[in-house]
């Protein structure tokens, strides 16, 4: 027995069990462990089903209706959500067990990226949150019962993680694995969001005025960091816009594999592995659609606003796409639209749209029309967004030049043959329709007083028409402090009254609008007013989504989600509640 004990090393882990000492020894193990983090990639439904005043679903979500309750934040603050952070911190705490220095650096970079990504998602929804940079054990009551850190600390730490990720991750481009350029793209997005959020929410309870929300990091410093990160990616990343074919914008999103010259990071799907989504069926088989407000944003091909055309309010479907930004007909079902793999056009299905403006983004061959049948790539970051981030940050800072526009926004316009955005012209003649406070325009006093108001409006327009259904719009409205837009009526196509209408441009009627059900003849579908179709004036006007439904927005609370009551109770109130949310707790 003496010989046995003296010849054994009692510090060794059992050979039949895994431990941090044994598991994290190889780069392969670090890679396999970090693959879990990719579960944080956005659900495609948060992209193609993106709601707002510009896009409608069959039934509006609670955010659009302004009816979120005190429990609405629970799904985003669950144990499973925080478990991912624990796994990230666990890798960071144990990666030094790996003897492969290059692999160790790489996967520590992956962890830093995903910790920043995790906290950015939390910041957008909840504002200030507790920052955890270590593994929390079940008996660590001090950590489990901590109050929220300041928003400033959270943002600084997110940026610090991203800066480390930029240094640690490889520069080799990969659409499916995070790398240096993915980290720079996220930093660009984070700094634009937080910089503009702080600027437009200055003086509100969401951004200053209490110990939880006290801020030190200036908005202009954040926007400068956005501009710097964006420019580095633009100059050194080797990315460019996809320009192949007659409809490059449309085809960028209708592909089984990502167009890697433009797409920085994407989520892949596979028919063979039965990993699919519903982007195609959401358009084809659900009553969805863009709004007239969104459709009106597309400029004429000469760069002038559609809304400056006489009688633009009553232009009908066959004429509304004429001489417009080509992205319009590559995003919305237009007369003459032919689905991939088909040989003829078909009329837009008004019974499957609340507005008549059906989207064709992400739409491939009809074989993918079935529910749960889509396998097209879903882009998360692409260089087009980085161009827009760069231009917006520079414009907000007041340092934008025409040269900046020419290497950002105007590249997007070049792709589709649109007239360039001229900074001097835009500032001299701001589009009044974009700032009509009583209509559908932006109304922030901060924006209206900006010396670059005209070009800022055009950059926002460009962002809206370049990135619809990519999961950005809701957060854009949050950071711009324009939530009131969600209360506006969702209008669609204009119809002057009862009668037959041609929706394909072939001279043959496709639909009959009528006060009663009647036959319209072969190939003509009869739609009855206030039954099959709802118009703003009853028997004439614009299609109306959500007729008689009231939309609300509370400026004092709806820019953040509530902290879950259970967690507030478990911490005895150490976790404070967000502004405007009353949960009945006495702390």
C-alpha cells in the first residue's frame, strides 16, 4: 500500500472523466466548445418578419400595439439566456490550459466577440445590466444579487471585448465563422447604436439622470469610434458590393450560399440537413406587406423624391414603380415580376397582403414556397450596412464630406444605377416629406436642428430602403427616438373606387373591387369592400392594415423592456426597474 500511494500523483484527474485540465488542452476542444456560442445568431424570423411602420404582419406584435406588459422582458432574461454568458466566461477562464498558443488566441477572440454580442443584445433591450466577466457558481450570492452596472461601464466593456477580438481573431474572411472583420462590423453597429441613442435620448430617464443611467462616455466619442471601425473594415477588409447580373440587389438575398464579396457574416441553412426557415412562406402564404410610407421612400431614378411628384398620393399600382430606384422592384412585387425558376409573371395576391406591397426579398424558386421550406442564406452583417454606419456617424458628427459619401452611400447607388447623393444639394433642399411632423416624417428636435439635416435624412432613407427585413429597423427607431412612428396607420396601394383592375400590365383585369360579391369573368377575382379588402375611404382610397385597431407608444417607458419581477424579487430589489414600468414591488 505504501508503494502504491507513493508512486501515484493524487493531483491527476481521473482518466475516465473530463475536466478543465484535460478537456481544454487542444485547439480542437476549444473550437468544439465555442461552437455552442453560435446559437446566439439571430433567429431568421427577427429579420424577415421585422415589424414597424414600414412592414406589417398578419397580426401586429405587442411592441407595435404598445401593449407589452411587465412580463415582456422575461424571455430575453431567462436562465437559458444567461447560461450562454456563463459558457463564454468558462472558456475564457480555462483557455490557458491549451498548449497551442495560436488556437488559444483564436478562440479567446471568439469568446470576446460573443460576450460583446451577448451584452449588446441585452443593452438594446434593457439598457444597463450587471456585467459579469467571470464564472458564477450557485453559492456566489454576492454576484447573483448584484445591482446593474452603469450603462457606461457596459458599453465600455463591450467595446473593450471587441477591440480584443479584433486583435485576436484571424483576418481570413469567412461568412460562417467570426473573424477580425466580423468583430469590426459589430463594433461599427454597437457604436452607431449607442452614440445615436445617447444623442437623441439626452436628458431622458433612458440616458442619464440616475445612478443607474449616469453616463460619462460622450456620444460623439462613440460615433467617432463607429466611423473609425467602419473605415478600417472598408479599407482593409477586402469587401465590396455584389454587382453581378441584371438584378444584383435581389439576387444577393436569393442564394443558397452567401455572396462573400459583400456578406461578412451569415447564417446558413440546408435542405439536406433539414435546417430551414420561413422567409419565403411568410411572403407567399401570409398576409404580409410593406406600407405606402416605405414604398414612397424610393427615389425617382434621377434622385428626386417620389413625394415631390404631383399627385403622388393617388398613383396606382401599374405606374408606381415607373422610373424609381431599381431596388424597389427588386424588393417589392412589381408588375412584370417573375419568380426565380418561372417563365411568366403573375399578379400580386391582394388576399395575401394587407397593403398590396408584397416583399420578394429572400424569394427563390416555388419549390421553397412551403411553410418551413426556405433555405436561403440569411445575412447578419454585410459591408453595405458598414457603409451606411460610416456615413451616418460622420454626418451626425458634422465631419461628413462629399468624398465620404462617394465611398459609402454612393457605392450603393452605383450598384443599381441611381443618381449620386450630393451633400450640398441635400442640405440646401431637405425633403420636407421626411420631416412632416403631422404625417410620416421624423420629428426629433435634435434632428430638425442639425446643420446636416438634409443629408442625414437622405442617409436614413438610404438605410431604410437598403436594409429592410434585416433585423435593423426596430432598433433604428429606438436609437433615433422616433417610436411615435409605430402609432401611424399602415396604408397600402391606392384604388380610386369600384371596378376592374389590371395588376400585371398585360391589359387584362385581374381583380374586381365591388360592394357585393359578383363574377368578374374568367381569371378575375372579386374582392368585396370591408370584407376582402379595406380601403381608407370605404370604397376608395389606400388599402388599410389593421382597420380600427389603435396603436400606441409610451415615450416614457417603451424604449426599454422591463426587468423581470422574479429577478428583482430574488435580488431583494438590487436590480432596479426600468423607467415607466410599474411591477408592484416596493423597491
